[in-house]
C-alpha cells in the first residue's frame, strides 16, 4: 500500500514543498529512506519506530521504503519525523483520512511527543503561497506560524493527538492568529549616560539615519564599546517587510524567543573576535546563517576589529557591498540576505596609545603598522564613517549636565529615514547607504559651493571612486538630518571629515 503526505523543506531562506511517500510491501523487514536525505534524516527511522510503538500502534514488520521528493534537493533536519510517521500509518491503514491541502512538520521524541523545529515561519509562508489550507506544526512553534494569516495552523503536542484528530475522534483547535504588536522598544543603555564625546554621538546619529558603516578608533577606556552598544537605542523602527525577512532568518537559525514570535527590534549582533569564518558568514554541514545574516536589517558590531583573523574579516568585503551571501556546498548553493550596518571598534596599536594626546605609545612603528594592517585597505574603504574616539576629559566626565537622551536622537533619525524612504521609493531602497551609483547624481544635488569644495577635496585627498560616492551618500544623510533637499557646503565638509582619518593611521 502506498501513501502521500506533504511537508516543507528549507533551502537558504526559501522553503519548498516536500512530498513524502511510503510503500509497505512483503519481504525482509527493513526501513529505507531515499530521496537525498542527509544523516539527520536517516536517524529519523529510529525515532519514528519508537514513537509509533509508544503511541499504541504496531510498527509494520514488512519492507518499508520512504521517498522524499523532489529527489534532487538535499534534505536535512528532523522536521520530517512527523510526516514520515503519518505516511507509514496511512500505508498501514491505521489512518484513513488526511485532509487535502495539508502540510505536516515536526520532530518526534521516542515517547511520541512532538518537539519544535527551526524555520517554521518561512515554511508556513510558503505553504500559504502554494495553496495549502492547513499546516500542522509542533505546539511550541504554533505562535510563530500563526503570525501568518490565511492558513489554519494546528498545534500538535504528540502523535496520539494528531492521529485522533485525523481519525475525527478528538479535534485539535486551530491556533488563534498571533496578535502582532510592535511596541516601542525600551532600552536600558542610553546615550545620555555617555559624557562628552559629542562628535562620536553625532557620527553615530548620521550612521543610524543613513544606515552607514562606522569605524571607531581610539585608546583603551575611551568609550568605544560603550558608545557602540548604545546604538540600538537610536536606530529607526523596522518596517513590516524588514520584520518578516529578519524573523525568517532567526527562525531558520532557531534563535527566536518563545515569548516574541517576531523580531521587531533591529538585531544587534556582537560576535567575539575568535569567531570562525563559517560562524561569521554562515555555512556548516547543515547550512546555517552566520552572524552577518543574523544581523540582517540591523547592526553587526565587531569590537576589537584588529583581533579578528584577517581571513575572517576579509570575507566581509563582498557581503557588505551586495547585502547577500551565497554559500556553495558539494551539491547545493544557497543564499542568505545580509544587509547590515557594520560598526567596528579598534585600538590604534597594540599598547593602545598611538596618537593619544598625552600618553606615550610604547609600540615600534613596525608594530603599529602590523597591527593596523589587519584592517586591509579595501575593508577600510568600505567603512563609510571613520571616527576618532578621544579620551573623555575630566570636565565632561564630572559634569552633572543633563545630556540628550536616545529618544530625542531617535526622533531625528526616524524623520531623516522617512525623508529618504519617500525620495528613494521608486528605486526600491530605503536608506542613503543603498543608493546605487548611477542614481547618485539625481538623488544628491549639490549647491555650487558644495560642488567646488568636493572637487578640491577629491584632488587633494586622492579619493577613490568609492570614496567619492561615500562622501556623497554621507552628505546626503547629513542634509536629510538638516531637512535640506540640496546638499550644501557644510554638509559636504562634515562628510569629508569622516573620510580623512585613514591618513593619520594608515598612510605614514
Ligand atoms: N564618555 C564616557 N562617559 C561615561 N563613562 C565612560 C565614558 N567613556 C568611558 N566610560 C567608562 O569607561 C568604561 C570603559 O569604556 P569602554 O569599554 O567603552 O572603552 P573602550 O574604548 O571600548 O576600551 P577598549 O579599547 O579597552 O575596549 C565604560 O564602561 C564606562 O564606565
Ligand atoms: Mg572596547
């Protein structure tokens, strides 16, 4: 006897329909899974066998072949346990009726409980888009799946519950639609806690408004980490599309919080400098998104940038520009989006005091240059804004003056971001950092004075074409914060200043 059950698989960020068939025939008792399953699926037969027995059924003593179609896409993970079990019970005649247009996902425990799996959100979206009317998911994933309307989500606790439901003996009630509440986030780390450092706060405000990358360079204890960690408190609110995209990635990585099924706050990822290349970019035997993809639509903060292995940070070059990373494995190539804002912090040398206003650096020139050369020219070129974080002075540190809160800064950031969205909606980008080169002339009109200072700077600083584009984009953001349509002299001057630090540290 033969039976067909539908399930879902994940390839990169996209889901696909998997059809599971099982055939039970006479012969030497065996159970074989075909259709490009990986090792994790092959283990599934043992779980299915135990779950069937422990749920009060008999495992057929026959020759069983289970086929996962399409057979040309590699399938991984434990989510096929439940559909494989149902397919065997159907072939065996223990279940007679499976509603049409239904998909099933879930991992089994040996006792027959159904355990949560990763990637439920993209699978539910795909099921709905492909005309499925019902999706049966592990109970713990139901809130996540029910954020999608237009498909019935059935939360399943154990095998007995689903077999009773399918045999119409005891109904499972569909999960009510998850109420999506995008509450204003509350942050304990606030910019008002940082004394002085007005220039750095300003640079971070510009970065947040236009989604620009920032490199912070300065001596130990000057507040680089402190400032960067407060960046989430001034980032613009996420759009609904951004929320869904980011949640899909977090769902696949299995890092969604149980109490909040959607990622409504921009991610702020802080990988340690010992992180491997695969940890940062993604990969592994069961491919997983890396830190750069988990930071999608948010911030990737690389603290102590010079301590990262050079090979690891060099892999960032292409994803920074393209906002997507493609990983090629033996039989597959898959892509994850990774449009993030990169914030990096570093000391200027091994002792940390090179360029310090009143402390002596004890490093040799060769040691300084070796230290900084970990950050290659091309990577430096991709950092839009370079800021020197000087040690905070006593006057600022001991001042009791009330400082501007993150909420006030975020209001300005949101206003500037809305101006950008409106201007850029026709070219389908939502921040100045993403303006394509061919659109720069049209979107960044300059006053005569601005044009002439930009020309002088270009020749004097020996800017690269990328450097020129970056100055235009940063000055566009500065003008947006200033609510000016045309970029003026002051805007360009400020932008140029953020691109000139490399001369002090890297060109000696
Ligand atoms: N501007 C400031 N206002 C208030 N406190 C500050 C300021 N700068 C530094 N501090 C204090 O100094 C501590 C150290 O700062 P932080 O860790 O950010 O330095 P850092 O520049 O990252 O140093 P390192 O290069 O060693 O990583 C902070 O936790 C904070 O308590
Ligand atoms: Mg630090």
